[in-house]
C-alpha cells in the first residue's frame, strides 16, 4: 500500500499520509511526497495543496526502524540531506500548502508541517521535536525552521527539552495559523483551501514568489520583484474582473486569465 494517497477536486490536491500506526516519515514516504509535488507542478491544475494524516496522527515522527538499518555516517547525512531537499521544495513550492494537524506532529512530522506555508492544528494535538530524548537531533531542518516561527528563546527550550506543546500553545506561539476543535479540522481546512482556490492563479503564483523573497532575499530586491509582479497582474483579465466585481459589490468570477 502506498504511504501517501493523492486526491484532486476543485483545483485542490489532498495528500494523505497513510503509514500506520504512527504515519512514520520514512524515506519512501518522503519520496512519494516529492513525486506528488512533481505531478502537481507538471499538470498545472492545482491551486492549493492540503497535507494531512490518516488515523490517529498527522505524523508521529521519522521512521526509527529505518535509522537502525543505516550503517555509515554518510548514510545518515544522505538521509538528512534528502529530507531537507524535499522539505525545502515544499517551503519554496509555488502553490500554497496547508498542513492539517491532528493527534501528533512530532520530530520529522513537525519538520514536514513547518515546511508548509499554513498550519491548522487541533486543540489536543501534540507538536514537538523530541529527538534529543533519543540522543539524536532534528535532521530535516527543524533546528532552522522552528526559531524562525517561534523565536530563538522558545526554540532553544523546545528542542533542548524535547517536550511537546499542545495545539493551543502552538497557536499562541505563532507555530500554527489556527487552532480548532478536533471535529472541526476537516471543515476549517477545506473552507480555507476553497477560499484560496477561488482566487486568480496568477495572483496566487506571484504572492507565493514574493513572500519567498521576504524570507530569503534582500528587501530591496523583493520590492523590485513586487513591482514587476504588480504590473503583470494588472494586465490580466482576472484583475479587471476582480476590480469590477468590487465596484459592483459582487463576488468575482476568476478564470485564471
């Protein structure tokens, strides 16, 4: 059985982790995520991606059994670098990715969620990087992404203790965009994905590109790129429709033109 399933409807792709019992983040699963991203980029139909876990957890961490099968130091480095590469691709993906987190997002599971652009968590979810409790460290850029999201001081505490936090605390720290009751996760995630998918493809693509500058590039360069994108958007039919709909006090109908 595939460790990841793919569904697509109304320009929303749903990637579901299915690796019971804990949805462990194996090399196979990471490879399947990468293949799904290839499909999404190559086909060009999708505007939003939702990443979720089936069963009790989003993902309770990396596949520890896989760790025991490795021998040389170079094997572990290759494992880390491969995960980093795929997660970097997620962070820089031109299509917004929403992580819908329930149960637990621990270790590699949290690292995967942190690479996504938006995170929605349930109140009872547990999030953390517990690798230190196993005598190891995060290997998929967890030490780099967590400080950017929660601040250096809190990242030191969470990574050095390995203790998880609740979904509520994750929201309070800025690690999650929204916190919801367990039974509302699917509805809230679908509503957000649908809201984004209703927007013009060109504007979504430009915004994703420009926000990556805000994180990784000089501010001045980002402003120049923003001006170029701004002018491009205004030459498109969807911009004309959006402005006209605003003036007419109606909902716009975008056709990705």
